[in-house]
C-alpha cells in the first residue's frame, strides 16, 4: 500500500460563486484560510459538494491551482477526478498536472449502471493510469449503483495505490464488512456527516465532511475525540448536530451549507443550475438550531 495521511476531518470544499455565477476566487481563498486555520486534517477539492459537474475545464483547473497554492503544503489535498467514461478519466489522470495533489478521489461510475465486474475493471484502469494514491467513492444514492463490500475489498487487495474508500452507501452492515476484512493499510472514510460517529466507533478513520465547511472546529473536535476513543464526549457533540444534519441536505447539497456560509459572511448564497438555494423555511429552521447551539449565524 502507498501511504498518505487522510485521517480525521476532511472537508469537501464548496465552490463559491458570485451573483453573476462566475467563480468567486476571493471567497475560495477565504474558505481555504478559514478551514486550515481551524485545523482541518485534509481538503477534498472538486468533489460533489464543489458542484464540479457545473464547472468548465478551465474553472476546474483554476480552482485546483488556487487551492494548492493557498494551502502551500499545510494539509493534504484529495482531488476529485471521476466520471462514467473510463477512458476519459484515465486520459485526464495521465495528462494532467498533479503537483501539490496528495491523492485522487474517484466516484463509482454513474448513469451507465455497470456490473460489479465493470466497476472493478473501471478502477483497475484508473489505478494503472496514475501513481498517486487512490480513494474509491461509493455513493449509490447519486450514482445509481452500489459497489459491494466484495468488490471494494477485491480492488483494495489487488491494487497497491488504492488506499481507502469514501463510503456513503449508508449500509452499516456493508461498511462493517469492509472494515472487518480490509487489507492492511486500506482505510474506510465516512462520506456522510450523520453517521461519522458510529462509523469511527466501528473502525473508520475519519470523514469527508460537508458540515465541516461551516463548522470545522466543532465537527473536527467530535471526529478527533471519537478517534481517540473518547466516545462519550464525541457523542455529546454528535447529538448537538443531529437536527442540523437533516436540514443541511433536505434541499440538496450544497444548498444547506452554502446558506450557512452566506449567513456567516463567507460567501454569496449562489449555486449553479440545476441546483438552487435552500428554502427560506429550511434556513429559518437551521438558524433556530444554530442559536440553540450558541453558534453565531
């Protein structure tokens, strides 16, 4: 196994937009500084939460370079490079500039609905196209296909640069199977804020978080306490965020966290179609909970 440090609180970085829908690179720099200064353990760039499907190739490259330059090696960078065209993904990995990138996150192919063998062969091709560490990403609610524990473990055993899976299936039995039978050096990372606490108690090593964009210090503390085995104090923090987890995603991601970041003065509350901002009723419910948590909004 190739080793890289992807433990603790990773944040799935949003892409801020101006009112005219252009990328707000100044706000992006503020976000990076805010997260690094609040002790995130790594950043996930150009993932789902970044609204990556709506970005042009030029914008994706500029976002990547902007973040890498600002981070300047202070925390590891996990870069999203995925798709449902295997050859397109492998060509991108072979021909792109990945200086400053510590690992690649690649999602299970969506829409095409490949078989488990197709998923295996897809990741085999990706693994062979890069020397960078590779993190699998299983999110059947978005892709339409679940990568089974058997397939995940087969890939993990066969390819040395596959170091982890971001698991967002919500299937606790499946995730436990992966944790129980994983090869040495292969880790499970939560892809769902709401089940990060129980997954860490089962053996996961951290989370790639949405809520961490807004509350890196608080959610990072919960994650680290759980990793240290202080489950009682970690559970207390987890329970404080329980209702907020639901509201964050009721109108889609990243609408909820962008609304919070806007209220905090960090970004404009702007998304690119087909995504739209969260409903006023949802935001008012979030603000009430934030007030109860004594978190300024």
